[in-house]
C-alpha cells in the first residue's frame, strides 16, 4: 500500500483545479476563468486499489497588488515548504513556459514533476516543441519529469497518475476509500455559489467578493455574497434581481436535486482584511 501528499502549484489560470478534478474523478475545486479562483489549499484524493494520492490544489502564483494577493502566494509556497512527498508544477502548454514559471520553479525541488497542461489546444508537433522548450528553460530541475497532459480531455492522465504513485512512499491511507476531499459541506456549498457568481460576472469582480453559508439545513441553504463596495452590489443583483436569480438557479443545480437556496448580497468593506472569517487562506 502506498499513500502520500502531492503539492500542486503553478501560476494563475494554468488549469490546476480542472486537472485536479479530472485526476480525482470528482469536482473538488471550483473552476472559473477569473484568476485566483482558488483561495485555499483544496485537497483532492485519488483512491486506487493499492494507493491513495492526496493532491493539494493551491492558489495560483501571481504578481500581487494587495495584502490578500500576497497571502495567497504565501499559502501556495508554504504548501511546498511543508515537505510534501512530491511536487507537481502545472504550466500552460498553449502559452509555453514563461518567466513566471521559471521563477516559481527555482523554489521547487529538483525532482519536481513538470506538467504541460492544456495540450488539447495543440497539435502533436506543437506539443513536442513545447516539451523541448520546457526542458531547456527548466533544465536546472535536474531530476524533473516532464509530461504533457490535458485536464480537460483527460489525455495522458493515467501516465501522470502512475508517475505520482511512484513518487509517494509506502504507508496506510489517510482517508476512507470513498472520500474525495476533506472540505466541510458548508464551505463546499459557499464555493459552488462563488463559482457561479464568477462565471456569471466573467471578469467584473473576481477579486472583490466572498461567499459564506449563514444557514445550513439541507436541503435549505442561506448564503451571503459579500462585496467590498456599494457600487458592486447592483452588478451582482442585475436588473430587477435577474442576475442573482440566474446565479441562484445555477448554484442550486450544482449543489443537488431538491436544493432550496436563498442568496443575499451584502457589503463589507473590510472582508478581504479578515478572509479567515469566510474560510479562505486555510491550509
């Protein structure tokens, strides 16, 4: 029996959460086109007949412009420094390895697994070219393995799972075999609501909102959507509350059949100063 922890790191918008969800076979991390969607270390668990791999999906590394951005970066780096059994650096194969990837890789172990994600957008010759460029730019990772994958289509994920399995030590399972994440249900519901808000708003307010479940009595849930400016509130509500209604319907569907979801939009100008109140920035 083998079991261990794998830190999943990378820049923003390289597809880490999509990849983790596909590897686990269940949705454990929310996915949106907005940067810094992930605000916690989200654990997704791959259960095999003789192994258990605990993937630690981290916030995307980025050039921060505020305190919360800096703390998101620190959360991701701390996960690597916490001595995981393996580290997986996810890069965007479509855009290629950039200076941000190189800078991050310099903080990682020499035997990091370098994943070139989003290969579904490339032809086979283009994938080969990106692999060559990645090995050249990250050559200082002298013991690294480079593997092209697609978190969207599932390309090469069986091979990636085998590589991860080889990296982890012999040991007992950390979680029951039917467990896919260690997220508490209240936080999971709040994250589903936040995902639908981000998808509905596109790039309008990704860094300026939080979600928190106020009442949790399944199948009834009451959730606050919190913004830091009064001017943001009508953007989420939409004309006559139409946008909020669309968010509620989409989130209810994702939470599950029979869900009764009540949403309220509130203003808290200091919420990002104390993100722990919303369950964010937790390891």
